[in-house]
C-alpha cells in the first residue's frame, strides 16, 4: 500500500484538567474518505482542529506526506494543502463568486503598463472549475450572500480542489442543508476523493457515513473505539462502538475504561 497522506500517532489534547483526546492514532490515505463518528463531546472537533492548525496538540505526532507535520495556524495548514471547509464561514458574502474563488490569487493583465484584474480570464477559470465538478451556480457574478448554504459549500470545495488542496476536513457539513443539497454534497465529496484528495467528514448521521465513507473511525471519550472499512461493518456494529455497549465491533482497536 502507498504511504498514507496523514498519520496521527498518539495525539493527545488536554483542556486544563479535561483530557479531550487521550492518544489518538489512525491514518488517512490519498483519495480516501474517512467518516469520524462519536457521541457529543467525544473529541471529534478537537481532533479536526488539531489537524487543520486551529489547536495545538498537548502531545503526539503527525506525519503529512511522510514528513513530521504540525500546523501552528489555519493558514499554515492551508499552505500545506490542509483545510477545513465550513458551510459559509470562510467566504466573503459581499463579493461575487469569482472574487471569492480568486481571493488573494487574482489574475492580472497589464493595461498601459499598469496591472488590472483580468475579470474575463478569472471568470473563465471559475466557470470551467465548477463545470468540471458538475456544480451549477445561477451566476458567477452574484454576491455570495445570495447563494444557498449548499452552493457556498460547493464553491469552497471547488476552490480547495482547484488550488491544489490535499486533505479536506468537514465538520458536520450538512447540518443545515436539505435532502437534495445533502445528496449533491455527498456526491461532490466522492468526486473530490476520486482526484486523490483525502477527506475527513464528521457526521452524526450514520446513513451519511455509510453512503460516502471508505472507512469509519469512531472516537469515544478521547480514544479510538473503532477503525473499520465501511464495507466490513454495519450501522449496528458502529453504534455499539460509539456507545461502548458491547466490545464486539469488528476491528475495535481500544476501548475506554
Ligand atoms: N475550548 C474548550 N475548553 C475546554 N473544554 C473543551 C473545549 N473544547 C472542547 N472541550 C471539551 O473537550 C471534549 C471534546 O469536545 P469536542 O468539541 O472535540 O467534541 P465533539 O466530538 O466534536 O462533540 P460534538 O459531537 O458535540 O460536536 C468535551 O468534553 C468538551 O467539553
Ligand atoms: Mg464537534
């Protein structure tokens, strides 16, 4: 098997006296979708924030593309190709789709020796990126505030892929979306992964995990309570891993005492 994209090795996180993560180890492959499941307070968001530079771990180590990795800020993680996609938090709502797509990376051309934004070129790039991904947006010149949550998410994911992202983290991405937008979102996640990008998705909806993920990693009280291929397990077995009712879950790595 090829080298994993990201390896977590005994990662811990304490918030004062609270041990939110007690030694998390698992890996994410290129092109793999991993669903992170667990009860409220299990430690999922904490883990995602550590990977994407929002929080520093208390101890442990991470390897990204085979090299020791620790992002000290979200922008450092982003530079490495790791990003959390929120439904709308990181888009600027008062400018249009094209401006959001190119934020900080604008194409310019010279007019009488002075650089000006090449709007037509940028619009062409965005139109192609969205079309390639099968995303339909009513107008690329619409301010983002006029788009739905699902459309904003689609733009963010497309932007991430276009600019060479390698690992994307989604913390309950469909919580506020309707059935059709959620279905499109799940399709888009598979498409993103098929381009070799690693995806971590936190969801409380078991059906979504089974629909989209290659692997399910269950966190319980800050430890990995299960790490299984979706094809080798069942919703009932995963529920048992989440609650700790039985220890029979196939592949259960370790359990909290
Ligand atoms: N900033 C913080 N300060 C103190 N404790 C925190 C902080 N953030 C999280 N915790 C605690 O760490 C533990 C893990 O929280 P985390 O948010 O990672 O859980 P989660 O699995 O994402 O839960 P949920 O499904 O409810 O989103 C919980 O006990 C929580 O109360
Ligand atoms: Mg959370």
